[in-house]
């Protein structure tokens, strides 16, 4: 059966009150292949998949869909699932307080005369989670699992629905290298079992490894479909299609001008907020100078985010000890407000939870952390607020019809740019960026690196936490490695390589 067409989406257009998200996109997927969709932030990738799966019901878009040779018109996600189309969204949707088994069969319970058959549920769940390579007990609660494993539970859940076409929207964006590799092999395994897969990802290396075919979309239009077995199926070809031009350098040029020490942290120790005997950050000491970009490398769970959040107004952890100096003076940051007053900003990796007010518009979000700068005699100058937000919209190239657009409706990458704008507008001296380019397309990454360089050039002390080692190597003047809460190494840009960093990042691990 391999090679025949399983899905055809013809000339799909969709607009949101005047904004054209899709403008005549067509895509054809063969049975049993892994088909990647690539495109810049806001290109329309997630929207296209929501059209396919009935999140946006038939009638709310133009164009038509053929699945297994039949025209389909899904009105809900249940309709598409009944045909074997399962979508795993960009934001995971498991219930944290329910078990793995409960999540897998949520909404699809094994019932006997209205009573859930728990023996059957647990038995089947055990089989499904074994199929995705998890060894957890099905009774384990989701909140006890890391994101990598949660992703696998989502796939197990899809398998329980007899999936024929599995759609993964940026499945590895929040995963470390090891979990990503595991997920990719699982997708290859499913392909071996005849399951067709559509994957959206900004990580072109993964696409290169796993995809049989790539469709590139830009501004809501199909640009081209590339057969990845062909001779010119390269990353740069995909990039050129995505951004409409060549991008030879992934990092903008920079001439670092490093000044005096701005931040000095000594013996920083933090305990876990619930498991209070566990040290999450262990006696960490480091410095950052004016104009310097300092990277923090570490595996998932190493304590990078915990270090940053505990410094930033003690937003994480208990029983925190250690000393922070700014420009040689000891400072206290007991609350987020106090941290902001001390000239600190922390742009979080988890934009949904801490970073943004999703029901607010872009203007409200950009100004949220620095309303004081816009107020006169306690009254906010709305006109200036609007102008500031609009200037960030153009500077950061945020794709939205206006700054009155609701942030929750922006594409993932554009939400990230709003988070960055918000913190840059506070005018910090010390800027901590936690995974600043997660979910961001290659072209926009370049723009964000340019912005980070500019902040450093203004003499700010910049800390970048990133799981992508090439990003740290391309951006940072100096890199600290962290493993199990301890700083295990410090390397200058000249001496840094993926191998040295990996060595320190796994120090003390078996
Ligand atoms: N519910 C909505 N209301 C209004 N506009 C929307 C809505 N959903 C998406 N859009 C707009 O449609 C366009 C396409 O968004 P979409 O989320 O499909 O992009 P994407 O390609 O998935 O981007 P990313 O890589 O950043 O996730 C964007 O301009 C976005 O702002
Ligand atoms: Mg998306």
C-alpha cells in the first residue's frame, strides 16, 4: 500500500476576522511516510493541521480534504479521530493529576454497562506504553513525568485510538537531545508499522533525519514539496524555501566589548520547594560582565531554570542561601518586584505558564513588567504605551495585524517575541533569557540573536540558558556547564566545543 495517497488537502484558505492565515495551501501525503511541514513562525502550519483535524470545522475554511480517497468534512475532532487522524498539539494536553492509564483512555473509557473496567484499562495501557518504550507503571501520575515521557504518553493515547495518520506539532521543541532521539526512533518504528505521520518542526536536522517528504509553506501558501531522497534535499534548500532567500550565516557578526563585572553570585544553594531535603542548586558561583553574553549549558533537569528563577526574586525553591552582588554591592531580591527594581529581567522558557497574559493584547503584555515607565502621577499614558508596543512589533518583527491582537492567538514563535519585548522594555542591566529561541524559526532566530547582541553592545550583562549547544557556541562569550545543580565547568568561547561542554554537562552522572 505504501506510496498511495492517504491525504490530499486542496487549496485550503482560512482567515481569522480579516487575517489570512492560509491562502490556498495544498498538500499531498503518501500512506506510510513521514511528511514534514516546515515554515516560518506564523506561516500557517498549526492552522493547517487544525483545519485537517476538525478543530476548525468544515465550513469555516475554503478548499477540500480527501482522506483515503473520500472527501471528508469533519465538524469536530471526534469526527477526524473516528477516521484514524490524531493530532498532538504544540501544547500538551494531558491531565497532570490523573494517571498514565487514565489519560490514555480519557474520553474513551473501557466501559461495561457504564462502569469503567479498570483491570482492562490498566492492562491495555500497559501494552500501549510498552509500545512507545515507556517502562513506567500505568498508575503513575502525569505530573511525575518529564515532558519527554509525557509526549510518549500522548502517542500511546493516539495508538489507543487506532491511529492511521498521526500529526505531531513541534513534538521535540521542549525535549532534550536524548528524549528527542527516542521520539524520532519511535516515529520511525510507527512508520514501519504502516502509520503515516505529519510532523511540524523548526529543527531542520531532525527533519533531515526523519522525513521522507517536506512541504514548505510561507505566508499561508505552499512553496514547494521536496522529496528528501532527492540529491538536493539539504537543510539550506529548506531554509531558502522557508525564508525566501539564502541564509548563509546562522549568527549575525558581533564584536564583543566586555567591561566591568556587573553580576556576581556566590555560593547559591536552593532546595526543592516540595521535596525540601533535595538540593536543586548546589553552591553555584559565577560572574557576568557588562557587554558579556554568558551561556548556561545543562541537560534537562540539571537546575539551570531553577538557578535563574531562584535568583529572580526567589520565584523558585526554598531555603535559599548565597550572596548576589551587582556592580560590587550586595543586593537582595526577595520578590520579583525587588528583582525588577534591581535591574534584573528574566524571560522565561515557559511562556504559557509564567511569561504571558494570553487573553491580553500585545500592548498589555509588552508594558506589563514596566508600567511605571509609562505612568505619570499614577496614570498610565495609553498613547505612549501603544507607541512603545508598536515599536517593539516592528523591531522584533512580530507577525500580527496590530498591537491590539490577542497574544494567545499569535503563533508560538511570535508569542516568544512578545515575551522578549516585555522584558527588554523594562530596561534591565542584567537580562536572563531562558531558552529564548525555543519554537522559533531559523530566520527569526537570526533576528533574535541580533537583538541579544545589541543588548550586549549597550553594556548589559546577558545570560542565555539554552539546550541547543550550537546556539550557545554561536552566541556566548563564556559558557558555564551545570550538572545536577552544580556548576561543573566554565569555558571561554575559544575553548568551547560540543564535546567539552557535553563532558562537563554529564559530570557526576552515570
Ligand atoms: N485563533 C486565531 N485567531 C486569530 N489569528 C490566528 C488564530 N490562529 C492563528 N492565527 C494567525 O494565523 C497565522 C498562522 O498561525 P499558525 O499558528 O498556524 O502559525 P505556525 O506556522 O504554526 O507558526 P509557529 O511556527 O510560530 O507555531 C498567524 O499570523 C496567527 O497569528
Ligand atoms: Mg504552530
